[in-house]
């Protein structure tokens, strides 16, 4: 899959709200919307309802944290 990156967010990246029990969201698309680029995200466990969110909000550690899918699970 082609990966279009913007501000260190790329298609296929996964994030969760900083709540430990929140759903995981995956970036489906990045759109150039003024004044900031937006990412189209969808819950990985329910892919029917995509949401649009500013990339800057997605990168904000007070709201979202990145999920690294290539790391081994922590025990």
C-alpha cells in the first residue's frame, strides 16, 4: 500500500486515545485541508464509521498516543 506521510503521520499508522482502554484507530487517508492537514481515521475493530481529525491533534500526546504494530507484545 502506498504511504502518504504528513508531519510524521502516514497511512496505516495506528493511534489510541490516551485512555488505556480506548479503541485503536488507523489512518486511512491524509487530506490537505486548511489550515492543517487532516487524517481520515477509523476504529480498527469497527471499520464502518470513519472520522476526520486534524493531524496536529492526532500527534498531540495529551490526546492520542501512537500504537506500534511491529513491536512484540509486552508481558
